[in-house]
């Protein structure tokens, strides 16, 4: 079910099928979610942005697999 909405931050949710890739820039306290239409949304993250990045990637992959 790729149409599942995944929350990026407190005001934006995106469909899993619209996520192109995400990056966690070095020495920054945020994660960038790049969408297929060219937009870049900034994801709010906690103290451990790598865990947040992994959790977001897992949510996208699970939605794309239909889980």
C-alpha cells in the first residue's frame, strides 16, 4: 500500500510512494526528505538523527511492501 501517509514533521505528511530519497547532512540537526516532484521537506528529529532516519526509511519501505 504505497499510498500510506508518513509524517515528516508537525505540518507535513507524504505518501510513501512519493519519497525519492532521504539524507542526514553532516553536522546538521535535521533530515532532508527529497520527493519525486523535486520538493525537499525538512524532517524534525530527536537527539539521534540516525535512528530517526532509519525509522523513517523503515516506514517508507514497509508501506511500499504493503506491510
